[in-house]
């Protein structure tokens, strides 16, 4: 029998900033074509986990394997090659404020070069439509957009390079429920129809229930609970229960 | 621990930290040069930076040069009058401008404009995760953001210094002719006689080194900025102060190398 590897395998991942231990031994497997949602309290290390998967933050201990290759043992060129298959939405959007919207969206395709303007603007319009925006904002800069629009342009940028793995850091934060639902539908479509693998961080429980195949609860630097949406609704884990029910009283504070 | 021992330990710690910083900056500079030499290249970014650093610095550089050249002529004239050597004004202006004042003053003025702008822009990009985002979008920030700035400053500064030298000499000439009673033809003749090729070579070497250092320190401090808006402010200050010091220090080293 051939041995099957998960697409991403994380084992014993630890990361501290000074005296503050953020990740304290994270273990997580992510299968190809899955939509995995990581939940947990603010400041609990979820964004650090995503950046560590991407190789932007070097872990103190532990391993991350992507398609069976340990990213810690990769050269810069190999890491860059792996990153070509990953699209990332940063928490604050991280749009390039010196470039217009259409150049932000097509940045990965052109590798920052200014070329094929008409073709790239048309492509950017198509991606804007996918996140519920129209092409009137093509030539605006990020400072001229609302926070929610910036977030959606950043999502369009993340998916424009057609990555195999999507890392979304709070994709629906700052969006109204209707726009949030558009983004949830887009995430589902990318996973179900395009075969992408999505890892999403969110505090939006409606999103969690809609898009998650698998949910991981990160608490005090460790994954303390893993389940699906049915498990989430019925779990008696006091931490997950309190988080899902949005109650101030309980073990989390 | 005894007070003198504590003092020695503090001095030791300071020098170890200084050497570590020099090592990190040297490695960072080597990395920019190495990665910048490999494709993909960004000629558009390079010419944009040449325009920003060179062309846009021209007004401030021209004003600095013309005022400095004129003031130098007046200073030399009043000092030389004490021992009836007023005829040395053209020679003192041309040598003073080309060897020292042109490169150093242009360097310091451009640090104020360019190093601060580089550090602040890159610092803001770092704390808003734009540099992290760039790495995830198939683009190397060393090639896209850093190398064009480093190459552009190293090439633009010699051109700016040469222009500043010409303008500064012209400023001294104008003041000498209009106020100090010099004969125009005689002034230009003495200026040409005293200007040597080695003076120009030294000015070009100084300018290239200053351009490289000011861009490197702006890039280093901005690229590794942290701590939000306050952190960007601290990085920018650190970049400007360290660039000032490095320009004055390297000026001394190059002068000693050429004439020591």
C-alpha cells in the first residue's frame, strides 16, 4: 500500500517572541482539497501559524512539511518555488499603496512589471467581479478604498495567481453579512470547484459553519480541539463551547 | 563589580554591538548586490529611483552649492586679505568645492531627502505587511525594492556632485566678479589652472561611496523596521543619523587614501 501524506503536515511547531511563547507545539494535518478553519482567541498565534507555514517566520522548533518536503530544509529558491503555489490574504490586506488596484491584483502574474496593460486590467476586472466589486475602482489606490474594499481587493490579488493553497487571515473581518457571504461562497467555490486547499482564520462563526470541512481550535499555542461543523455545534469541550456560544463566562478570558 | 570594571564592560558591549551591526549591514548590502545582479531585472524601477533621487534632489543641491560657493569665496577673500593673498580666491574656491564641500554637502543634503524617504517608505511597507505580501507574490523584495534604490543612488550621486561643483564654482565666480572686484577672464583662467583631474576623480569616488552608503542605511533601517508608526519613526531617525556619520567618516577615509 503506498503511504499517503497530507498536503501540509505540522508537527511540534514552537515559536516565541522574547519571553512570550506564541506557539507551543502545534500539530495539524491538512489534506488536499480541504477547507480548514482555525479558530481561537485574539492574540493566540493564529496569524503567526499562517506566516510560519508560508516561511515568513522561522519556527524555534518543530517541522512543517508541504507535499512531503520540510520547508525548514529548503533553500531560498525552493521556498520561493513552494510559495508560488500559495496565495495569502493578510489580516490588514497589505495592498501596495503606491500601485493602483489593477496592478495590485495582477502583481504576481506580471512579477511587478508594467506590461500588457489592457489585458491585465481586463483580468483584474474579472477578479474584482468575483469578490463583488466593479471595475470603477481599477485605477484607485488602496488609500482611496474603504477597509472592506481593500480586503476584497486583497482576496482578488491572492487568488489571481491561481494558487493551490490559500491562506486567508480573517477574510470577512470588516465586511457586512452580505459581503461576508459573497466571500464565503467564493472560498467554497475555490475549494469545491477549483480543487484548492484553503486554510482560513476567522472569528465569524457563520463563516466557520458555512465553509469548514475541518475546524481546529488554537488555545495557548496548541491545537486543543479538532472537529467538523457538526462537532462544533455539539461539542462539550468547555473552551470551544464558550467560544462558539460567544459567552464572557467560562474558562477563556 | 568595581566601577572601572563596569565601565570597561559597557565599552566592550558597545563595541561588540557596533561590530555586530556592521556585520549585519555588510551582509545585507552584499545580499542586495548579489540578488540585484540576478534576473528578473526592474529597469523601470531603477529609472524611477534615478529620477526620484537624482532629478528631484537637483533644486536643493543647486541652492546649497550656489550659496556655499559664494560664501566660500567671501570667506577666503576676507581671510586672505590679512596677508595680501586675495588672488588665491579662485584656487581656494575650486579646490574647496571639488574636493570637500561639493561631495560632503551634497551627500548630507541628499541624506536628508533620500535616506529618510527610503527608510520611511520601506518601514511603512514592513509594518503594514506589504513586504511580506510581496514575497508571496512571486517577487523578490531585494530585487524589486532594494537593488534599484541602491544602484540608482550610487549612480545619481556622482552626477549630482559634479553639477553641484560646477554651480558652486559659478557661485564663487559671480560673487568675486560682482562684489570682490575680480577680473572675469583671470578668475576663470586661475580656476582652470588649479583644477586637477585627481580632484575630480576623488570627488566622483566620494560621491559614489556616499550614494551607496546613504541608500544602504536607508534600506537596512526601513527593511527591518518594527513596532508600528513609532517604530518607523525610530528607524528613519536611525537611518539619517547613521548615514550622516558614515558619510563624514568615509569622507575622512577617502581623503586620507588620496592625499594621506
